[in-house]
């Protein structure tokens, strides 16, 4: 039994209570197959030992999962089915897919519990779908994915509309993140035919592997191509990865995104930790911190909260804190100095009334501009020593209002401003053409800025037009491509160079001239320029002297040409 106990500790599942006192067990993320082995009761046998070793190797050597063309085609067919069936809003499509994936997930988990009970010859320890019948008289067994997927479309539609979705809404009382966001689940698929087609397509998508599940969901999220009215839009995945690589999350971090949306930053941070700190899944305390207390995301869009929660679930985080919160309007009592790392791309198209803004933010900076209020919020949320990587519009860097200048002075003089990375204007196309930059800073409350490192990104690996086509093969995109890039390839993808030079900002970068793509600027120069943080303020441009001929020389040449033309015309006239 010792081996079994050790395995149970290594691959334990996190439970959250369901209504009626039942509990749902989520297998330890990243160990899907070993979790099956565990719940099947084969720990201690040869197969169980082998599977446990495989799990440990997976933690140490994460394998990259690529979405194949066939998988892309499967997802594309799901979206085409929704569009042809009359649901054209991409957010609504994503929401309905999320609900169906959740139902499939619940059935998979109960199947694991049943396999465990059968192998151990014991009664079912935990039941997700209760015994008996729903309030409308349908067996709870019919609500399972494995059951209703084989029904005719009309019967399936009745089961999901009248029974499965009311069941999902009852899960919201148990307090888990995922169940909470299902409490107002709405079934909007209009016809049985569309539902039957979508369920059949989703059933053929492989969801057994954590990496595959996560990448598939990310691919689906990439299809959300409409910007919100308040300036929200999806941050490109490679920009998110760059910001995560720059900040290097560690196993003890407490990470927050106050404008989380689909939770792209939190997902990327989790994947970074799995890859660079495999001990986080082997150490009991670190694993518990990873699944229960590390990730915090806030948004005031319930649809985004549901999608973001499912994104975290499919990437193997058991119970993140993904909650409803208007980050700028609510006071932050209990949230001050709570986090060690902030990663965010907040909405920055608009302004708030003073009455609608949290008073503790206005005490930091008196402004109605959302981009400045969010910066003030980040400073309040961070612990001393906490760091941040956030995207801001260029106006934050050079705005001339008192609020702009005060906030920039605060970053430079009161805290430690590490870097300003200027992004090309096409990064967020087709959503928006706004020019942005990445700010990296550390909260100190005591200064610390010595030099600020600047980098001018010319190319991020993708075309800067509305089409955003890749300029290189998939394996050469992003901030950490496996093969090293040639000089020509680096001109098309600056991100690996950004990362390499950033790590040398306290060394060789100090001596780079300001004519280079990256350089350092001392604090004294920033202060002399009124804490202007725009790169062009400090970048030196070498102008080559161009020598032109004198007007007399040009006129003489023209006269000569005119003489030659006239002579030629006379010769032609003589031939006629």
C-alpha cells in the first residue's frame, strides 16, 4: 500500500463539491494517462509503475504539441456548422462550444470514477451525475455525453435543452470556478439538426492529452475576430509568450491579470512553469499553490469569464481564481499588495467618470483615462518587489497632461522601470491599428531606476497588414523558436533578439549606441526630458549627406538635351 499512497500523493486529484454533497474529482493536470492508471487501481503493479514513470518524464521533458492540419480542419468544420446553422457571433459560438466541452469533460471524469470502482471492486466513491431522475423525469444517465451523443437529433436536443443545461446551472452553488461560471448557462443552438452535427464533430476531436486540448482551444479562440466596443481585443499569442518569457514566472509567484478576457496571459504563465519548473507538479506544496492560489483573473464580461475558465481547465489548472470584477470601479481593499506578478493588456480606449472610478486609484493619479488608471491599479496590486509586464498605448509614453507626467515620474523615481519595448503598429490588426509598447517595471516604493532599456521592434514574425500572414515557418515564429534564426530570418522576427538583449540589459547593452535597435538611457536623461518614455525621443538617427548638382549644372544639361532634340528633329525632317 506504500506505493499506492505515494502514487496517490504524486498524482492526487483536486475535488470540488457539487450540490447534494457530491464531489467532482479533477485528475492532476498534465498527468492525464497516469491519473487513469491511478483511479483504475493499478498503482503498484508493473503497468502502474511504468505509467507513473512516464508521468514524471512528461513533467521533466514537456513535449511540444502541434495542431495538425486534420485537427484544424475538424475545428473549422465545427465553426462552419455554427455559421451555416445561423449562429454568426463568434463569442456565442465559443460559448456554446465551451458548454458542450464541459459536458463532455464531466462524463469523462465520471467514467474514470467508474473504472476505478470496477477495478477495486468497490462502490462508486464519487458521483458527478446523481442517481435517479431530473426534476422533469429524465434519468441523469441520459445527461452524459456518451449517452446523448448516440441519440437522434430531436431526442438529443430535448435532453440538452430541458435537462442538461438546467443541471449545469445547479452546479454553480458549489463554489468552484468552473461550476460558478455555469450558473447562468444559456443554450442557444436553434435546431436539433445543428446540435446533432456539432456534437458529432466535437466527439471526433481528440481531447485526451492536456497539450492537445489546450492548443485546440487556443486555436478556437483565435477565430474570435471581433473587437469589443470598449477597446478589448485578443492579444496575439506570440506577444503573450514574449511577455511571459521576459518576466520568467517562478513557482512561488502569485499572478494576476486584472483584464483577463480569455486568460491568455495566465495560460501562458502556467505553460512556462510546467516547462521550466517541472518540480511544481512533483512537490505537494508547490502543486497545491499552482492549482489553488497562483492564478487570478478578473473581468466584467461573463462570457469571457466562462471562456477564460474553460481555457484554464483545458490547460490543466484545477481551480484558478477567475471572477467577475470591474477592476477600475471597485475599491481594492484586500487586494492591495497581493500579487508578485502582473501580466496584462488592459482596455485603453476610453475614459471614466470620476464617480465611476475607485477612489483608491484616483488617490494615485487624478485622471479619467483608463490606460493611466490601469497602471495605477497595477502598482496598487503588486507587492513590493513584484514585477509587471503590461501593454500600453503610445500616448502613455509621451502624453503631456499632468496625470501622464506624474505617472511616468512615479514609475521612474518611486519604482524601478526596467524596459520599454516599442511594438509596430500592425501587431493588433485586424482588431486595431493603434501603436503600443510593452512596459516592464518592478514595484519598489523606494526607486531603483538606473538605466531604462529600450528596444524598437520592427517585425514580430507576421505581416503587419490586416491579413497578418506568417513570414516564416511555424518553427521559427515566437520568442523562443527551437532553431536559431539566421540574420535574414531575424529581420522578419525580432522577438528572439528582444529576449536575448533584454537579458543583457545590465551588461553589454549599456554600451550600445543610440543608433542601434536597442539601447539604454540613464535616469538623468529621462528626467531632463520630463520623463518622456517614447523611444524616438532618445534614438539617434544618422543622416547621410546627399550631394546635389548646382542649378547651373542642371540647366546646362537641360540646354544640351534640348539642342540634341532639335538637331534630331531637323534630321528627321530632312528625311521626309
